[in-house]
């Protein structure tokens, strides 16, 4: 199947060619003709499948008849609304709208919170056919009356399951209630819970169901590996793994915002260039962190599930789960960043004894027994009581078993201090005031960090251009 077989306008085919795509992905093959025909869609697809082009290309084609180079705002009412759960995803979708629509005189705007509202208001007042938005900020604009939905023909809900996780469904329902009844609606979600189905029922009319293979069915190219390790030794094991593969860029997942910031700071102090991305970061900081990672200046990006979701970093050779996710499906989202399109990838998880039930859930979902690999000196002891096991105890255990001859432990493991040499106290509450930003490693006496080889190509950053 070729793009030319899908009935797309020459302007869109040219943009696709400019983007360097040779053939449509499975979701594009299925979605494009259905959306072009004006039907509603319920799509089961994750980020990384090419779903954005799957809905943006036919959406642009359906709006092409309204394309106008007139400067008058009245000639550019909002015709299409794309709702996304996160700012990052909104920015990426908006970028796709620009990329695929570059040969059509349609105007678009990206609207999200955490930044000054005025420039967005000014853009909306100038008239924009396509609005890509996160729900909260869009409602702010509704309140300010800077946006009018009377002429909306298409509404697209991207990553509906994540909207649900983030508590956005009431906002979505409020927005949907303001749209004309006669319209085309598309809903994309990686999973379909009862609540998502309910939303789909109220939003879609006789939708076409489109589903592409789940990531767990294409995981053969990914090597899953578990290192059993006590929670308080994890950071040393992570450092050890990073030192073993000094050229590798790694996305590290941590369960909480606090843990994310703290781990990135600690890695920085050990001389590893790391950035953190989580919900407490300003938009500017998140964009900068992502850029540093994409260009290779940062070797490690430490992220929470929510912050990493939808980021255009989906072709990475190595993902490390510093903590296992509470929801097994999040494991699939996380490792979906690696092993794409038949390439090999590594998914390593550092699992403490208390996380064993989560590992069982993940193995059940993957229908796979994940290989447990011991790294000498870091292995956790299954018999140990996780809550009560103090530092002295683990030292004692180590003596009993003796360190593995093959691996040298970094010295901190010997007595796992809570206060690092430079005074950083791991037991202190997290303080966000910029302390976790790169560059906080002044105290480190390690050699200055070299920018790494850019890996933008690996990160999907070049494909769109
Ligand atoms: P998405 O799932 O929409 O986030 O897309 C994931 C990545 O695939 C993006 O970097 C797109 O630029 C890229 N992509 C989308 N469609 C194609 C295609 N037909 N061929 C190659 N790459 C594509």
C-alpha cells in the first residue's frame, strides 16, 4: 500500500514525501479512508504507531475546501479541534499539523496551560481553523470568549485513556457539549476501559473501530531484563549500568515526581548528565530538558509516566524502569519507546522485593517470564523483610554471601549513606526550587561532561523534517 492509494490531495502527498515517509503505517492505511469518508472513528492505537498522521492528514483534506489566504478572522473560524492530555503531546500534534499542512493555507494554533495566555488569545482572535489544545486551557479561552465553536466540523480526542487518568473527562464533556451536534468525531485511546467506552458512546455516532497491534505483540525485538535489588541500592546499580555503557542514552522511569527530580540530581552529582521531566517542571524547563535529551547534551532523561507519555522519543535503544509502574499496562507504554520497527531494544527493570507483585502483573500481561539477572553485590535478598531491612542488615547480608568477584562495587554501596559527600541529603524532603536542574553538579570533582553524539535520528526527531 502506498500513500498515493489512499486518495489524498497532491498537497498532502507532497508534505508526506517531504517528511520522508515512503509508505503508510497500518493505522494510517485503516484510518485515512474512513476519516476522509466523514465517518466517526474509535481508534485503538498508541503513540509511535503513526496515528497522528492517521488523523491529521485526512482532517486537513476535509478542511481543505475552507483554505483561504484572506487575512480576515471571519474567514478562519475554528473548524477542527484536537484535544490532548499533555502540553507536550499538544505541541507535537500541532507540529504535525504544520508539517503535513504546509502546502495548504490553513491556520492552526496550539493552546496549553503553564504559559502566558495572551499570545494564544491573540492568535485565536486572528482566526485559526485548527486548534490543538489541552482541555483546561481551552476552557480558559472559552471563558475569555477568545474562541467560538459554532463552525467546528471535526473533533479529535487523542489519548483518551490518559485524559481519564488525569481527571480531564469532565472538562472534555463540557467542551463536547459546546460543539455543534452535526460533526465528525474521532477518539483514540491505547486502552478501552468501561469509562472510555461510555465516553465513546456519548461522543461518537456509529463509529468505525480501528485497531492496530498492541505493543506487547511486537515485543520480540525487545530484551526484557530484571535486576533484583534492594530499593536503597538502586541508584548505585543504575550508575553502575550507566558506567558500563558510557555511550548509551537512556530514558529512566521513576514512579513519582519527587523521586524523578531527586534521581536526576543525584546522577548529576555523580557526573552523569541527566535531566528530569515531570509535572512540577515549568513548560520552559520541560521543553529544554527534552531538547537536551534529543540533541544528546543530556545522556539520561529521568521521567514520570505522565510526563513522558506522548513525548516524541519513541525510538530509543534503552529504557530503564527504576521503579516498576503500579499499572502493568504502563510498562508497555514505557518500553514502547524502544525496539520500534523491528529494531532491537533493551528494557531493564530494577526491582525491589516489595515490587514483586507488580512484576507478576507485568509478566502476566506480557505472557512472558522476564529474565532475572544478578549483578554481583547488588542482588536483593528475597528472604529479607523489605520494610525492616536496615542498612547494617544489608551489609551483613553481603558479608554472608560475599561480593561477586566479577563486578566491582562503587564504594558508596558499602554503607549507603543518606548524606552524600557534597551534603545532599536523600532523606530530606524534595525542594523543587531549581535545585534539580542540570548544572547543579558544581561540587562534583569528576571530569567536565562532554556533550554526547546527537541521537536525534534515533529519537524520531528527524523523521518529520
Ligand atoms: P505518532 O504515533 O503519530 O506519534 O508517530 C510516531 C512517529 O512516526 C513520528 O515521529 C512520525 O513522524 C513518524 N511517522 C508517522 N507516519 C510515518 C510513516 N508513514 N512512515 C514513517 N514514519 C512515520
